[in-house]
C-alpha cells in the first residue's frame, strides 16, 4: 500500500524504522560518490521526500515507486529520509527533452505546456490552496444553513444584460433558423447562476451555487478569463447591509482557513511570489472591512491628486485603477463600495429611494480591484418591468423571473465572488491565466 509523503512528514516519529512504499515524480537527482539522492514529490504536500541508495537510470521527471526504510535525516530542512530497498520505474523521462529541467521558468512559457506545468512548485501549491478554498466554501455555507444548488450551464437568458455570450447550437454553420435548433430558441453558456439561484432562495431561504461561468468579452487583460468559476449565494429576507455583512464574514472565513490549513504553500508564495503575503492576509482577516457609498468613493478619488488614465466622475463606473487606489493606497486593505448609480449596474438591482442609485456593492481587494459584486435584488414587479424596458430586454424572456415577484415576493440579496480573482488575493499570483489549470481566453483553446 502506497503511503502519501504528507502523511510521512506530518507524523515522522511514527514512521521511523518502518519499511513502506511511496510513489511520485522525481524532482531532482544528485549523485555523490557511490550514492544517489532523489527528491520525490507526490503532490500531497509542498515538501519532497529525500530518497537515497544505489539508484540507477532514473532522471528528473521519471515516475517511480520506492520500497524503503524511513530513517532520521542528518541533513538540514528535513526530519526524515528514505533508504531505498527496491525501486520500480513506472515511466521514464528523457532528460534531454523534458521541458521542466530548469528550476525556474516564466509563467508565459509554462502556459504553453499546461499539460506539464502542474508539476511545478507554483502550480502544485496553487492546486492545494484551490482545493482547500473549495472545501472551505462548501463548509462555510453548509455550516451556515445554505443549500447547494447546481445552476444550469446552458441558458436562454443573459443575466448581466451585456450580450457577451457564447452561443450553443447544433445548427450547421449557415443555418440561422432557430426553430430548428436543439432547444427551438437561442441558447448560451451561462454568465451567472444568479437568476436560477433566486428561484430557490425565494422558496428555501438561503442557497448558493459554485460552478463555471463564461464571458465572451474578448478582453486580453491579466484579470479576465473566458471561462472561470463563481461562488454565488442568494439570501431571502436580506437587504444590502445584511449582504455586506455576510460577504465579509465569508471572505474572512476563507482567509483564516487558508492561513490555518495552507501554511506551507503560503510560505512558498510569500517567499517567491509576493513578499509580505501572509502579513497582508492576517491583516485582512483581523480588521473590519471599510464600507463606503459610491459617492464617497468618487469624492476620495477626486481629491487624491492621482493621475488616472480614466476620468473620475459621479455616474461613471470605477475602473481597475480607481478600485486599486482605494484598496491599496487609501484604505490599504479590503474595502466595500455600495449604492452605485443605477445606469451603470444590472437591471435586477434594487432601486434606492433616491431613484438615482441601486443597492449594489463591490468588494475591492489590494492588488486586484473587484473580487466580488452583489446587490439587493429588485423584488417589486412594477419597477422590475420598467428596468427591463430601460435595458432593452424582452419581458417574455424573463417571464419566470417576473412571476417570482407575483407569487410571494420577498426582499432578497446575493453576490458573486470570482474564485480565480480570490485565489489571486490569497496566493499573490498576478495573472489570472495562471490561477486556473487550463485557461481559456481569446485565441487560446490548446488543452
């Protein structure tokens, strides 16, 4: 039975003197006189297990199984090592061709070998952090009484109203008769599970979705992907203030979970990706998030004396440079901006009494800008119908969404957290294309 390296290193005293089997991929090979040292990694943790013995014909990248005795290590930085008794080679690796022979590679190069980059320290650490953040998400919502709702990936509606949708069709290239298409109407990959989640929230109280979403916006920035993952809770009997409190509680929970359960991987990111990362996370976990209305945010930006590329004016959306100034320079921590002008937000957001703003909120993080967007939803049928017309959307396409406002409508709210953007904050990795195993962006569909 194969034992995981993480188990050996975390409980080394109990493994001393035992003969066990380990399996993984060779990270390094070092020859010294009549003995060879291997560093083996199986993905279970950041650290490697040093193996020594009369080892032949094994190169970096090879996949092997080792039967050996666990002994105390005289070397610094490791408590135990393994003396090999028998080695089985599952897969050899040509050292002259293997593209990961060097210790360091640019992230740009590694994207060209996405099928192999998971063997690097960075991607291995990221995969473990991603798994812990996924587990923590489900645990947080489960422990707080939410029900998981698998929202559909194929949809007939545009949640955001931006029209940046991937079309799904079975029609031949030159056929445009939608009545002959698979669903008899236009179908798209979803940009959000929100509208569907609202139906369950308006019956079951508190629900959440966690799945892939798609945007065909053609952006080439380091903050955008064509396919990414979203966490979207919807909460019945909740207003914008309750939503801000819930989102802060969730994000702090996630950060604290990472600090507690991903310490070894976060140390790597702190040392090699973003200096001061752990201190930044500890600060955000400890301090209350600042909360300011959009109007105050505009005032801060106007008085900043910063030379922004994009104009700052009430009624205009906040650009990434504005969001980062607020989070990085003014507050130097996570900040929530709320009550945005209605013209720059989606149709479903609840109109405030001033009739100029909507009960929307964005959470801005240092180094990124927006990581979360949410709002109290418009539960009043007459105002929602008016908003649909203003956004030039057809009420008949949202007939079921409108019926929620006819049959027992309630105040409700929800937010969407971009999972990869949150991982950016937790790991310090700059480009979002390096935060998902197989990135999809314009012109790139190689793996």
